[in-house]
């Protein structure tokens, strides 16, 4: 039996908010402290303690909601999600059930054909749990409550994603938006961004959803994609062999590249949600919403379109710039000093990006100012140094923090355009490459590029390549 | 002079005229505890506090064993919290300490405040100072008994469904449950968060006002605490009820009300009329559902509030000898099986049930709706009257063990007190007579939210014109 299936995926993203303090107490909200040092009676859930909502966390959640084109609920409340686990000190997690901060939003993603709207069902605030550390030697488990009470926003999509690739694209798009908002470091390795996936398949044309499984424990966007691909494949195999998918929660094992059952629907928790009587419901004033909206940064998609329009960049160039908000800002600073925006984009997306990757640094960590980068680009454009030497100058600038002029002077990299100085090199190269010279004579002028390259090398990168090319052509045609 | 038998305001007068020092008062009260507590068993533990306290409010006080106090063991009379030493003070404890109060010790209670007799305590029962074969009421039975037996000048209790007022009634003292949000709950080990409120148990109405002056006020660590100005409650102690409208619900004098209690309360109504109050009948049609509603809302919250007692971080930890499920789940089950008493288990099961998927709408949601109706009943009644008067409890103190195996009849002893908790309004119990067996009878008044002053005024007037508060048990 051959049958075509459609994949249906919904994602839940948990994002730790980088507020100064935790969501319901005054403990600092930082990663990497010694175990159980950032704790107090409130986040330890000691008897008698009570939660007080961190207003910053609420503002961040509103910001996320607005950036995801969602409606902000004017009236919100917190609910208790009851379950037992040693990392959950109160025996319940304070979350939001029926009145989340934000609902009914969307994110636009680019597919290979066109744009697609991915619905955001809701985004709600909740507290993070602690962390279990399993000690093999001691035959015991230890609990670190530092993470307990870290503010989280959970972003839940509608089941609008139709392939693991779309899920992957959505995650990248979402992450970029969240990075622009500056409400989280969005670092999956540190666990500040986590993703669970719900997946089902159904015969094409069927409207009812198939039985879903939930995937947890994916530590990268790549793992989300691979895990979903595995699971879609497994669903197909089960159904095509006449079996039925069981609704269950599965753990993705990245090393073995397979999913492992964690608990079935029958074993699923009954969380017994009810509104938390310790926290009074909140009314969110529309003025607060307007204020947050007014302070929203330009979001990546808008910035991309503006870069294309305002600076005449290609979609590709604009896209690469926009992926890093700091680079995009740097780009615009450069453009204030230099009207050749396309050249600036080339430098940033080429040589500068390469240096950032090699040095594992963000642009703000590099010893580079927009003024210095523009000065360097101008030096290359005006023929003061060659393009090749320009890249050497950039490296030296980043190493020393000096201006391009200082570097060029220190290294003696000023481009040689003087005919008499270059002619000696040209003569030498022509004599060494008679075959190539013959090709050029027989009407293959493109072969001259090879000779220019050889001559550049000979000059130590200092020669003006344009000048060299002229001299070589003139020398051969005069011969 | 027997300093221990005095009220706080009498002691403060002695401080002022230098006729007694806080050390002398403390010494006398401690010797009283030494003399009678082996029979009353009001305290589960005396405090470690060394000083006698100083300043104008250096009054020895008993604290219910559910208010966190730094440097002390606090257990809610439960095995599961044995050895728990809170590293912080509850909001009310801070205020007591700031005002120079001397904490005598921690008073017995029904485990986690689950009960109306102080029999559900891991330390055994407290006995009623008026008749040692009777219960003191509960759950703040230790606090009420300590005040009635002169083992404390005054005390703090907590009231979720009547736990201050019912024992006040049984022990012949004054007990006030303030408006929800009037007193900080920070550091009060929660039973039902939307109902719990800390309040005073005192020898007379004046002391009640004085203790409210100390404990009332906003606390930014409690989101349900309300930031409204706190009056000087002693200014409400006016011996005049002329024109004050007192509503008496026709539902109050119904089946199950002891005839002696009924007579005493009716006599009190007559007395208030004579003093110039206007008494009118009101109707609270939904109050017959109050007990049922309460046992849904309160147990639901309790089942969640008590989930933190799991053996992981503090208190009792019971490990299993053989692994049955997983080591962690075994630990949870054994710790809670051993650490919690029968009534706690019963309420956790009830609460878990009413919140369970499939039952939530029929129980918890319905319960919340009825709660709103009861609140509306009271709001409506308060349009026509300043206070609502009922008996505090349907009976006088019952015998130890009498209702221990009949939880339902025990639950009904809170039938008059529960509506005030569900509606969040203030409510007070004052002595209004004695049964022929010599047991105290209490009168309850409910007031408008944040109008504790009206309650104090009516009760003060009543007290000034009746002898009940001057009587002492024979110990």
C-alpha cells in the first residue's frame, strides 16, 4: 500500500528571561554560580514563604508577546501546576493556564517557495525548576536550586509546521527575533532556550489530526530537526505496517540518533491546575502595553527589508547582516561615514565575519570602530593599498587596535603604482611564463589574470593590480 | 498581685506607673505555665528567646506553632516538620519583636490547622481550662487555652474557617479574624492561602485592639496583603452602640444549634437592643452551603500547599528499606505516610480529588461559584446593617474524643464561622455567657471588609455592660 502523508508539528519553546532577579523573589538571576548559592526562603519554597511577581519579567513577556504579533491579555493570572519532583521545591510550578500574558500571534518564516505564517497559540510566564545532578560515585542524586525561580516564557505554536525543515526554520527565525528583543541570551547550551516538539502524521487530505507524540531532550535546533525526521519516519513505518501510534512522551537520544519512550498517556500527569491564591490577578494597563510597543526594537524582518530598500543591498547581503543585530548596527554606523553601502556590506560579511569566526568574538569585542573600517575600505578603493593587503591591514588593526593609516605606514604596505618600479616585475613574470604569454597573443586575454596574480605575489601584495594588468597587456601587445 | 491574670492594657498601665517590670511579668507568667500547663497542655514548646522584652509592648505572647520564627523549631504540630527551623521571621513575628514583645512559646494546634478541637496534633490534645475533660476548640486551641488559663497575656492564632473564633468561644476569650489582606501572611505556614488570616486571641476587647495595632499593616512580601492605612484600633473602643444596625440572619437559629447557646445569644441581642442598637433580620440564603463549599476550596488549596513536605529538603525524611517503585517515589510515600496524620491525609485526598481532571468543574469550579454567591449574600446584607450577629459555634466545648471519629460532625462546628473566611470579611468572637455546665459561650460578629473598628466598638460596648470577660476558670 503506498500512501502519502502530511506531517503536522507544533513546538513549545522555553526561554529563560535575563531579568536582574528571579521571577518571584529577590535572588540574582545568573548562570554558573556554585550550587545552592543563589537561593532564598522564597525560591526554596520554605513553608510560609510567598511569591511576589517581578515586574521586569512581566514587561519582558509583554515585549515577547508584542514581537510575536500577539494580543496581550488585559487581565492575567497565575496558576499552580502540581507535580512531584525533587527539583521542584513547592511540589507545584507557578505557571499560567487559561489567562497567559499573550495569545494568538504569529511568526513569518521563509520557505523555499515563499513566506509562511506560523501561528503562536500563546506565550506565558512561569518559573523554572532546579537541576538534578546525578553523582555516580555516591550512588545518589543532588539538587541544585540556583535555577529555581528563573523566569521563563513558554512560546507555543499552533500545529502549523509541516516538516522538520519548517520547524528548524521557525526556530531560527524565532531565535533571531528573541535575540533582537534582548530579553534572553538564547543560549541552548546553557539551557536558556529549550524546545519540545509535538508531531503527528495524517494521510494527505485528512483534516483530523493523527495521534501525536511529544519529543523532549533536544539540545540544538539541528537535534530538533533530526529528532523530528526520525519520529516522522517511525510514525510512517508503524502506520504502514498496520500498527497504531501511541500517544506518549519520548526522549531524543542524540548519540544513538533515536527516540526512547519516557511515559505514555496513561502515565501522564494530572497537573490539577488551579489559580494560585498567593498571587492576585493582574490587570495590564494599555498604557504599559503601548509603552513597551513604543520601545520595541526594529525586528529582523523589517530591518532586512529596509536594508534592501535603503542601501540597495541584495537580499543575501542584507540577510547576513541582519542575522547579527550588532553587525547590523555597525553596518549602519559605517554607512553614516561612507555612501558605498554595498562595499561596507561586502567587507562586513566577508573579511570581518571571517575574523569574528576565527577569533570567536562578537563585533563589539573586536578592536574595530566603524570609522576605522570605513577608512580601510576607502584606502583600498582609492588604491592606497591593494584588496589583498587590505585584509592584512584589517588583521593588524584587530590585533593592535591601530588605525588603518598607522598600520599601512608601520608595515610599508602603501601600494606601488609607479610604472618604472612595476615594469621590472612585469618583465620578470613575462620571461618566466612564455606559454601563458603565447596564449594571450593568440586571443585569450583572460589568461592575463594569471600573470597579474604572479606579479602581485612577487610584489608582496603591494602592487596595484589594475596598473599591473595594464602594463602586462601593453608589454605583450607591443612585443 | 497575680500579674499573669492581668490583661495587656492593665500590665501596660503598671509599666507606665513603674509598679511592675517586664521581667516580673515574664517571671510570673512563666511560673503560671509551670503550674498549670502539665494539665492544660497549651504549649508544644517554649521559646529560646532570652530577653524579657522591653518598651511599651513588652507583653508575653503565645504564638501558634505555624508562624515561622527564626531560631526556633516550628512544626504545625506535625511529625513531618519535626526539626524544621525556619531561617526567617514571619511578618507578624517581626512586628511582635519590633514592638518589644516576648514570645513565650509555641501553642498547640490541630496538625496544619486541620480541625476544630486541637486533638489532631502530633503532641496530643490541649485541654479546655474550664473543663479539662473538654476540648479547647481548634485549630488555635493552644493559643486560646493559653490565654484563658493565664499562661499567656495574649496570643496569636490563625483562622481559615473559624480557627481563632471557635476556640475563643470554647475558652471564653476574645478572638478576631481580621479582613483578608489586613495582616501579612508572610511566614504563616499555609493551610488554605485564600482563606488564612492571622489574628489576636485576648482576654478582652481592649487587648484585641492593642494587638491589632501591632500586627495589622501592609507587607510587600505578601501579594494578597492590602496597602490601605491602618487606623489606631484603640480609638474604636467607644462604649456606645446607639443607632448601630445589627443584622441577625434568620438562617442562624436553625437545626443543630444548642438551646443554651441559642438562649445566651438571644440574651446578648436583647442587651445590645437595650444599649441602643437597631437589630434587624437579614437573610443569607447561600450560607447553608458554606461548609460544603469550604471543604472543597480549603482542601484543594491545602492539597497543593502541603505538597512541599516531601522529605527532600527539611523535616522528616523516611527512606524505604526495599525499593518498591523508585527510591524517590518510595521516599515521598513513606515520608508522607509516616509524617502526616489521618486528618491531613483525609484533606489532601479530598483536595486532590476535587482538583482532578474530570472532577474540577463539578467540584472546585462549582465551589468557587458558590463562594461568590456567599460573598454576595454578605455584601447585600451589609447594605442594610453595620454588623451581622450569629453564635460563634453551635455548641459549647465538647468532650475530648467525642467527635474524634466523626469528622463530619466536627466540620459542622464551623458552620457559623466559615462564611466570613469565604467572603474575606472580618469577624470576632466575644464571650456572651456560660452554660449550666460552666462552659463559655461565644457571640460572633461579622463586619464589612476593613471595618474591624465597628466590630471592636460593638464588642467593647457589649463587654463594658456584661460581666463575662471577668470570669476565670478554676485551675
